[in-house]
C-alpha cells in the first residue's frame, strides 16, 4: 500500500443458523432489514434494495413525515421560462 492510501475497512464474519453473517462497522450500515447481494469476480457486493412505494395512506403519510423530519426534499431550483402567449382563433 502506498504512502497516502487508506486501508480498507474491515468487518467481522461469524456463522449464524448455518449461514455466514457480516458485522458491518459503523458508517457502513444499511437502512431496512435486507440488502441485494451479488458477486463480481472475487468480491461480494451488498447494495440497498430499491425502496418500495407506499401502499396505504398511512404508509404515504409516514413517508412524507420522514422526508419533512430530514429537512424536506432537496430539489434544485429551476430557471423556468415564462409561459408562451398563444392566440387560438376558434
């Protein structure tokens, strides 16, 4: 490893119910209870699962409450051109 390279983070492995589990270090946690899993060469890639759309009004309201609690949606400002004047001779 070169002088300025940062060592990769390490995780503990343990056996649980016949499978192998990974204890992720702080800063690598995922939200939710499951992740997508795939192999790429010798690497095993963990990725967050896509967020399922809310199915009920209560789930929708909970989603908006979470967004509001986090400071709201962060949409960039748009430079919207003015509406065009149209002359319809009907």
